[in-house]
């Protein structure tokens, strides 16, 4: 598959350090594989692909890279355990995770791709990877989606605009990548809140300041039928297992969407006591619980039972993902449900839910970061709500799987 015009502009740049920030599904993986192979056409080159974690590196490019090199008949030896491929010209392409800095040390490199570099610790670049490129001609391609202002990724992007002799920056929206139909972009506007849509699809550096749940307003307050909780046969409960307090928010589904109608907060408690409280308040209801996925292992009650097993044995339907959803994904899901980029709303809060309202309206980011400030006990109810909303209305992250182009030839020593 050929490069899009935007991808070709990046590939054709001869700058030593290139920084690409782009919207989702721009085709970063396609471009990364192309650049890895291009850098390895000369004999005896050492080329690294670095993702935030080893697992991500394997998931994102390993199968595609192997497939492409086999098609080109360039692969000599493939090491599955080390995620490395020796080429017939003695060049070496390795996949690494920035979560294991020791795996990045002690080598001289000719080229590096840093994928989703905003999620990589700045130290991994400045103290570990940058020194590996000290040999003449060592170069790097940074690529990823913006993650706000006030972090090293934003600083690198700004630096690339000033040091024009060695650096070049590129900023493209999803639509400019040419990989995603217009209809999917329109669907994303319905699914995401405005700030998240700008960041994820328009490659905008959005400011992480003020309240986290900025889409919570007076329009989020449910002002209609207050009997829906009593009338509902099926209720939905988001649950956070911190014992001080154990927190749960109780919702029903209506024609408008999800309405949080009640809240439970119990200090110095455990999962058994939370179950008893739920049964007391909502007898003869079908109950679906969306707990913290850590409940699969976590134990807040005696007897060696996990929190999840206690909920299941209580007769509740339990919906929990196998892996903990990222904090940012939970936040984005709640903001998007409160108001999407095209103005749709899927989530309302009843005025009697004082703690939910207080938590949504007051929790802020830690100054200068994109991490929530967990002071004032505001995070527990927001976490409980987030587990439920993210499960019901997930903000998905898709990648386009493309093959690298064939417009270059290998030079064998």
C-alpha cells in the first residue's frame, strides 16, 4: 500500500530528528514499519522500535513487521523471544519496551522509532536512548497522539520547531492521513467529548487544567421522572473497593440514556457490607455491577475470598474487563457520555446524588500534569462511575493494519 501524501512528506524529510503528532489511525504503524525497513537497507545497521511497553511493541508491529520482511525476503533469523530480526545484510531490527530501560542500554543505534512517545518516560529518551545515537548519522522518528501541554512530548514538539537544522515537526489530523472514511470521523464526534475529539482526531495539544470532568454542567442534572429507580426492574452499579470509603453509584437505563439515581458510600467497610447494603436498598431488583477489575484478585473481606467472587456469590451479574482500563480512558468515557463533540448526551446525574455531583464538579488535575489529583476523597465516586460508564460506553482505540511499501531495495554487504 503506497504512502499517503502526508506520510510521504514525513518519509521524504532528511532531518535527523522528526516529530510526528497525528490523530488516531493516521497510519503511524504503516509509516513506522516503512521507516524501520528503510533504515535497515544499509549493511550492519542497528535499528530499534520502542513503544511504551514491551507488550505494546509486540502487539502493534511485530506480526506486521515479520510479514513484510518475509515478503521482501530480507529476513535471515527471527528471534521470537527477543523480538529481533537479523537481516541477510547483517542489519538488526529490534522491538523494545521503554518500561524496561535496561533493554535499551549498552548499544549504539543508527535509527529509532519512538511510538506513542508521550507515554514514554522522558528519562528513557534523554538518559538512555539519545546517547545511543551519538554515532554520525544516528536519527530518530517520534510519533504519537498528543497528550496535553506541560509534558516532555509537548516540549520535544516545540523544540523541533526551533532547531530547524536538525529537527522537523509534523502535525496532521486523522482525516489528513487518508486512512479513515469521513463517516467514521462523524461517528467519533458522536462518541467523544469535544476536547477528546480535538486531541485524538485533530492532533491538538489540549490543556489539562481545571476540573477533570469539564463536561459536567447544570445540563447534566436529571430533572425528569424521579420514580424511575423505584420502577426499574434492572439497575446498574459502578463500584470502587477502597475501604475508606467503599463507593458505589446506582443507575438505571432510560430512553435518554444512563441516569445515576442513587449513591452508596460506607467508611471502614468491606465488600460483604456493601453487598448487604445493596440488597437492603434494592430487593427484588436484577443487579448488574461494574467493579474495579482489580476485584478479580483484591480482597477487602475476610475468608480469602476475592471481591469479585463475593459479588458473584451474592447473585449479582458482574461485568469487569480482564484488564484495568486506563485512567484517561475512563475520564474520556465519562466526559463523552456527559456531552459528545456533536452535542449528544448519554449520562445524567440525579440532584440527590450529592457526592457524585461534588466529585464530578470539583476533582482537578495535579498541577502541570495529566494525572488526577486524588486529594479530598473525590476520586472514589468518580472511579466507581468511570468503571461503569467506560464499560457501557467505551472510548475505543483502533489502528489501521497496513503493509509497508516496496519502494526501496536492500544493499547486501
